[in-house]
């Protein structure tokens, strides 16, 4: 009886959840708890708490959002790669995959799922990562393949795509109406450094002053958050 039970027992892979929205964590936790091969080993609502817990628990998979009130999901992904046993990172984000997925993959993530398609894709994505594979949408995979095989930038590419990860994080927060000091507090950098990033963004966009920068950031933020 014991041998038979051992033979049929399924190994459960550990998943850690990182999202600052309690309802998202609850939904994911309940979804994963219903799976015979997966289990939630922990969860966190800040990047600092997530790093500490993941370093201690060493889960196989970490499902990570990109946007936090304090901290950066992209920076967390980069930090996790330096752990002795880094988790397989799946990004679950509201941000458009066209702009953010490749950044997340470069940071060390192994997959990207947009929240609006999460119900359909998140479990498949987690299992794909456990199997040693990447997970992105078919649309994004095709775009990436075409761009790299053709070795050329997409025609009419948005200037936003030219921003570095840090510049994009600053630009996104400007679009949400944050002041320089608050952006610095969230990203753990000085207000002066934020201003340096703003200067680089203005240069890449060909903008004349801070007013034009904020106007452009707000316009982009409004488009980005349209469902």
C-alpha cells in the first residue's frame, strides 16, 4: 500500500508569488492550489520582501509583476539571477509585451504573460518554464524572430523602445504624475539621478523641455493603460 502510494505520488513544484495587489495573489494562489503538480511556497507584495524570501526558500518558479509602489520588478529579476539557486522567473504584468517582454527576458526572466490573458496562459507558462523552455505569446515570438533574423529595427518603431530599462521606469512614473523626488524614492536613486534620466529621455524623444516630456509621458501612459 505504501509502495503503491509512493509510486503514484506526484512531485509538486514550488511557486513563489510577487505582486502588490492582494487580489491577484489570492487568485493565483487559489488557482495553483488546485493543481496536483504545483504548490505555492510563499508570496510577497514588495520587491525587498520578495528577494529575502526567495533567497531563503529557493522556489523553483517565481511569478513576478513589474510595477510596484516601491521598487522595480525588472531590478528584482536581475537581482534574483545572482542567487545560488535562482528561480525560473515568469513575468505576469499589465504592461504590453511588445515593449516589456524582451526587457524582462534580458533581465533573466524565462516567460512573459499579460494579465488580461493570465487565466488562459499562466499555468501553461509555469509548466513550460519547469520543462526548461521559454514562454511568450505566438505573436511576440513571431515578431522577435522576424526582427532578429532580418537584423533590422521595425519600421516606425516607437521612441519608447529606445529607452533603457531605467529610463523606461522613470518615463512610466512621470506619466503617472509622480514628481522627481517620489520617483527617486520608488527606484532607490537620487532626485539628481532621476533628472539625468529625464535629460536622456528628452534627447531620445527630441523634446525641448520638461513640460513637453511630462506631456508625452502622460499621453503614453494613457495609451499603455487602455484595456
